[in-house]
């Protein structure tokens, strides 16, 4: 009879892996795309909605597009009596009453709907505002989901939430979330439902600074995690030493390699072009499955 751990490793349960880095260009998309390609059938979700680029590598086909909207209050100033209850209610300062008119700053509105509720005159209603879109297609056996934020919109959170909504949830057992760089709100929304986090780091002092940003974030969220050391070279590696000093699990190392650089610059998926990298990312995937299985059994 298989143990619980064995069942998880064999893919009996859905597994969501979030891939993070403290800045762009560290190798976050490289890792998440190649893990998804190694695990297929799988799902790749690009939550870097300001600059999604995973689709450039995976080149999905049969892409379907869906607009993402948020409710924004609209005022009928002929009905509004200037009581200012909505202004006092809003904690984001998205409303102001100036020269006998209610002004709505929709760029900072959080779409909570509270102003509409507190309006005794029913002067406020809600209208849908398009803030971006999501695209869903397939690359071999990888379901590819990308979010695209409209230029000038202040927050990608609604798009990230839509990408991970239950009503469009994937039937695939392995889901890889390519998070935005850094540690802001959009990253928090990207990792909130993750079973495990992979932190990607470069072998420099600056790389350690960026690694520490996402390290503190996953510690705050109490997420199990490990580190992938990208662009690894022989000799001193400050990011590796950072992990050793803190007892952080190093899941694997990706070498600083011109072949891999050429594959990426040609917008190709490494595991589909190179036996060496197919083995490397398959090994990394196996390590991830074992880590998630361990966390699941130890917490059950």
C-alpha cells in the first residue's frame, strides 16, 4: 500500500508551486516555464501582469481572451445632496466633495462598494471598468495563462485574482505560478494559495539582497520554501552562503552557461531543446515533489 507521501509524489493531489525573485532578470520565468514543461500535463500561470513574457517561450496556441473588469462608483450629482458620508467612509481617499460636486478618483478606488452602501440618496451606482485581460492557451500539454494589465492602471491584483479563480481553475495536478518580481501586494496575492514557494537567486551580493526580500515575505506568510541558485559559477557564492547560514533548503543549481543563454535568447524552452536541461529540471521537479510531500505529511 502506498503511503501518503508516495501518493503525493505520484501526483494524487493538486500541487501549486509559486516561483519568486527579488527583482526581474533573476531567472524566475526560466525556472517556472521549464518546470511546467518538465511536469506536463501542467499549468503555467504568468502573474507578472505588467510585463508577462512566459508566453514568448511557450508560444501557446488556441488562445482565448477574456477582459478583466472592476466595479467603480459613478455619481449622479443631480441626486447627491453633499452629505459626505461616502467621503468619510472611504479609507483610500478615492472620493472628495469639491464645489458642490462629488469627485471620484477611480485610479485609487479599491472597488469595495462601501460608498454605494452608505449613500442614503442612492446617488451612487457601480459601473464596470476594464483594467486588463487574461489569455489562456496551450503549449503541448502545458496550459498557459497570462495576465496583462492595461497601461496606466495602478494595480494588477484583480487580474492576478482572476487568473487563479476557481471557476477557471485547471484540471492539471501541477500548477506553476510565475510571480511578479519583488515583494509587493501583487506578489502576496500570487503566493497566497501556493503549497510551496521556490525562491530564485543570483550568486552576487546584490542577489543576496533580493533573495532576502522574498525570504522575509515567505517567512511572513509561513510558506514552505526552498531556493534555486541560478547562474551558478565555481568559487564564492554569496547567495549559497546566505542559505547555508540560515539552514535554507537548496533545491538545485542552474549553471552560468552560454548554451542556456542561447536557448533563452532564441525564445525556446530549454527542456524541449536540451537533454542536459531536461535532466536538470526533471531532477529539480522531483526535489520539489519530495519537499511538498514532506511538508504535507509533517503537517497532517
